[in-house]
């Protein structure tokens, strides 16, 4: 298959290309497109054959359900049943925007789209290109992130091309996305709203609208035998090709540890990379030192994280260290993705002591973690 490329911006939408893309989707084809979070790999959510094609193009296990993207709130009633009031409260507060809600599905949604589940994930994105495309398609686009399964989600079209060229009919290049990590997923099917995947819409923001909000235990507990309720959260994910370790603890000790390990790896002939922040950028030496942003604005780190992981691959970096980040606010989403990318390799250095763990140690003392 030859993939068609269309370039546009949210301010200058190429209506002809959007119309062609809508036709492709209606006929059961696939189109990759920008959203405000990451690029999506879209197909007709109501056509089981389209969903099968999405799984094949992504190389994704078919028990991992897809998110249905809508562009009109009232369309919810077509694809969901037993819609609780909190759905409309959260929609009013955060849609269009980077949040996905899980409801019980109607018969209109094929099992292929929901990975066999009786529930459906619904998202109303704010990106204007995404909005125009959903409208052109007729209202319901199933779209996982537009990466091959296991790879970091694309935040620029170049990495959609790398993963999907020849596998989809069209890729819409809308530039670098605004947010950089996937939407917050909130489950509304079991009473208390529960976060299944952290994202830009934080727990604090949700609680301000609906009161108490829970969090899936598997997000914060590396040792639990429980299965994540979002099936996709169980897979290794976002992985760069090389070996990544997160280093946390006393800042001076973190810097010293990362520099020492990087020097050792270099001496063994590895190509080394470091993920740090503007605050520490000039304290490091490696083949590639990248600042993800500033600690005073963790959204800046979310914006760059996946891009950096992809760039390290382009630069053939095979040993990587990253500073750990604060887990409050959007930091929870950043650390969730980073921990998966690192395959849960975390080192804490404090008071001369080096401790290895699968989850950040400081979680043990935060009451919110324990009560979850
Ligand atoms: O920001 C986003 O959400 C992006 C853009 C493209 O919209 N999409 C995205 O989709 O991240 P994907 O497929 O890469 O991740 C969807 C996650 C998976 O972990 C999946 O298991 C979970 O949502 N999910 C989907 N439907 C679900 C359901 N009915 N119940 C529980 N989890 C569900
Ligand atoms: Mg994904």
C-alpha cells in the first residue's frame, strides 16, 4: 500500500484532504492523524473489519481495546448505555480535551473495537484536525496511539511514518502535538470514578469536579498481582531500543551516580544518553544529553518525553539514564510512562546508599498511595 501524506495545521485545515481521509475511513481504511495528546491510528469504530486492520497495522494484541473518538457529546447515547451524571459533569469540565471515559457499551459498538469487553472508552479530542476528521468520517473513529505496539507514542508525524508507512492509507501531518502523553482514562462503570491511566487531566482536577476519585492499584503498586483494568497498561510500553534506567534520590547524588554509570558504559563501548532538565543540563556528560524541560513546569517534560526516547533510537543510543520526576499533577503521567519505558528499572541513591526497585520508593510514605 502506498501511504498518502497530507500536511496541515489546526489554523489552516486542508478541507480536501480531510474529505479524502473521511472517505478512506468510511470505506474501512486507516488514517493516522494528530490529536492534542499523541497521534492516533484511526479506523471506523463501528466497522469490525476496520478494528481488525488497526490491530494488524499496529501489531497489537486484539484483547487490548480501542478508544472511540467522537465530535458531538450527544453521540454518546448511540454507543453507550446507563450513562451516569458524572459523565456529563466531567465532559462539561474537560471536553473537548485530553480525557477518556469508560462506559457500558451499546450493541452498535462491535466487540472487535472493545477487545471483547462490554464497556467502551470514549474521547472527545480538542485538536481541530482530529475534530474535522471525525466529522468527515461520520462521528466514530477508533484510534489507538499511532505507534507499532510497544514503541513510544508518536508526537510528530515523522514517527508515524517510521512505524506505519505502507500500512495505512493516509498520514495527516499536523506538526508536533501540544501535550505529548496520552489522555487520562477514567472508568465510570463501577461507582467511584477511577483513573485507569494518568494523563494531563490530573487526579486533583477530576476531584474538583466530582469529589473523591480512585486510582487503579496497578498504576502505583509494582508488586501487586492484580490485573490493570485498562488491558493496555499491562504491556511493556513506550520502550526505546536501548536500556533505560531511572535514577532518583538526593539531586547531587543522582547527578554523580548517572555520570559515573555513563562513564563506565562509555568505557565499555556503549553509546550513552541522559534525560535531565534545564536545571541540570550542564552537569552531565554523555554522547547525548537531553533536557526534557523544566521542573518548574512538568507539562514541558510531558511534551518532550516520547520525542526524546525516539531521538535516542535515531542516534543509536543503547544505554540511557533518566532523572526521576515529581509525581504530583501531570508528573504522575510522566513517571507512569517513564517507568514503563524503563521496564521498571529504578535506582534510588540517598546517603551513599544505592537501592534498586520496580517502583519509586518514596511512594511508600505517601498516604494517597497506600489508601488506593
Ligand atoms: O490520548 C489518547 O488516548 C490517544 C489518542 C490517539 O487519542 N489514544 C490512546 O489509545 O492512547 P491507546 O489504544 O494507545 O490506549 C488506550 C488505552 C489502552 O490501555 C486500553 O487498554 C485502554 O485504553 N482501554 C480502551 N478501552 C477500554 C475499556 N473499555 N476498558 C478499559 N480500558 C480500555
Ligand atoms: Mg498506546
